[in-house]
């Protein structure tokens, strides 16, 4: 099947494209700079904000993945909806038969954060032109390079004593990045997945405090937590910016979502794509191993450099 992936160079897309190729699909990776793209799939020029370029990129595709989200800009909600509308319009003109979108968990009846509300608005925007949309909603995705995971890892690495706000007791259902990719690949050709919304998560419901504590235990670190009743989202975002790599704007967007409980309430996906997802400890260890492997590769001396020449 000819498949286009929008967001192919991102945290999820960079893992999805090789998985789709392994299943025999002809994968196109949407990018604004095809000459710079180094991932799996065939790079095709296009911009999610430019419907004209999207029509060209999508021509001949039977399906498309939409993995694009904006973070860290004040107008991210309007930008995300406009991009989704352009993508859906181009997909309809190109004759695409299915769009697969990765959104966010959260009960519709809750007062959703702007971030999660934006994910819902994107779902609706993608479906407005009549192309069937399959939606997977996930909470925290654990894997090396993911923003939410990196915040968790860096908090434990940098703060043996942690002053925490109330949101650390909010419940979530983390899922490993490898399992997210298995679900995304699995729904592509499943007839029963067309036009449906699925919730995906790992086997455990945990609070953010549970996640921090379990990570600390796995790394043999001592973590002392001191809850603070009053710590506003704005102060929490600045606190994250001080002790992690995340910037204040992105931190503020994510903190707003952390106050919403994100737990799977419908396990229908398990009958469409049946397998046993990793538990939290497994996904954490996999993320830590991948990070260590990447760091070793970065530190390895290059062949032909001054070190190898001097050793001759």
C-alpha cells in the first residue's frame, strides 16, 4: 500500500516509517526539506500549512498518517486546526481512502486542557472532508526522545529531593512507544478500524508520582518527594524549565494537560490489534537502553579522523 506519513521525522513518525516498510508498504515521508531527510521511506516535499504541496505529495496514496502537533507557541490551537483542515482537504482531492491520527486521551465530559482540547479539534478537522479517520488516543508515551518521557527522566536524574505540586497524583496510563507503533501499523489495513476512535495504553494505571518513583527505583536512585498544596501551572512550568531541557512555553502547555486524568475506558483496540503491551518497567528499561546506545554511538570516534590517522 502507498502510505504517506506526516511527521515522519518526529518521535513517533521516525519509528513508524521503518515499521511500515517492514510490512511491505511503500512509504512517503512528508518533509519541507527532502534533501535533509535521513529517515526511512521516500522523502516527498510538502508543508502541512500549504494545501497545494500536500495534494502533490498525497497523489497516489491510499492512506496517510497525521502525526503533527504544535507545542510551545501561543496560537498552537488555531495553527493545528488550520493544518489539519489543509491536510484533510488535500487528502480528499487526492483520493486517500483512510487517515490515521494519533491524538490524546481524556474524557470528553471533562474540562480538557488547551493541549488535549486541540487534539480533539484536530480529530474533527481531519474528518470534515469525508475521508474516514481512524483515531488512536494515547496518554504518556514512554520512549527515548519523547518530551513527556524526557521530563520524567530528567526530573529523577536532577532532583533527589523534589518539591511537587498536586498534579503528581493525577492518574495516567503510560504506553511504550513500540506498542504505539504496533497499534498504528495494525489499524492500517483492518476494515473494522475505519472511521473509529480507539484508546490505547499500557496495562497499568499509575499516578505521575508512581511513575517518578518507579523510575528512581529502577535506576537505584533515592527520591524524596515533598508535596506542596499550592503551585500554579505557570510556576510549575518555570520549575520544569529550571531542572529539565523543556522550555517554559512547552512546559506550560504540557502542565495544563497533566491536570487531566488520561486513562483508557474502552479496550476495543485489543480485539482489532491483539497483543500484550509492555508494563511500565519494561518500557522504561527499553527507553533507558536506547538512550545509552545513542550516547555511545555519539561518543564513538569517527573513522578517518585525527585519532585514526595519528595511530597509523
